[in-house]
């Protein structure tokens, strides 16, 4: 069984949208679903098509930051795709929708290479020395608010991290990853 399945991330949104009877809510859920799928698959243009012309992203947690404007957000995603950083899984526990936003809550799972952890100053996990080519999956609680405009385009994301992902880490091997995963 794989320890991380990025392509499962948007399925709960797809299922919820299929059951939704309110047309506006269905459209918002589908827009978030499309955004998540295109982000995880690294499809930049279809991803950007889910956003307004002036998106704004807020990241809340230990190091709050903001990314504002179409070009800045596109640059953020382009840089993410170059490093494979989009290959995360979001395990959704809750989906809330109203006329102005979708809210998702769950756990985000990321693959971390030993070299990346070492660059952050982490040299051992559970008493074991980290090698550059070691692989780990980290997990953190995540709440995302996806506000939308009158046309159901996403205004951006307000992302709240409930904890440091390094607090929940598991050593994995290539065999623990799906076939489509690029290391």
C-alpha cells in the first residue's frame, strides 16, 4: 500500500460536487477540485484558469506570508513544479461550502528527501542518521479557505497549518510511492 497518493486528493471534492443540488455550490466545489487536480499534476495554465485575474494567497503558521497578483502566483506555482513540490496528497476530512467559499480540512502529506531535511538542519530522525537519498513522508493538519468571486473563480487561498509537518514524519522507500510519482 502506498504511503502517499496525490491523485486521490481531489476525489472527495468530486464526490461532494456530484451530490450537490445548489448550482453555485456545485460550481465552487468543481472549481476547487479542478484547481487541486491541476496543481498536483503540474498543469500550470489550467490551474491558473481557476483563479481570478488578481489572486491573493495567505499562508498562516510559523512563517506567515502573502503572494499577491497573477504573475506572482503563477511564478510561485512554476517554481513549485520545477522542484516537484506539487506531488503532495491532501486527505480531506471536511468540506464546507457556501455562496462565497469552500473550506477544506484534513492532512497534507509531503514527500521529503533526506537532503531537503538536512538543509533545514535536521540530521537524524528517531536516532537514525539521515542520508541525502533517504525518503520521508511528513504529515500536517491543514485548513484551506478557498474564497470565490461572483463568477465562481477562486480569489486565492487562505492556508492554515495546524502544526509543523516535521512533527509527523515516517521513513519510506520508493516502493511506498505510486508509479506516477517523480522523485
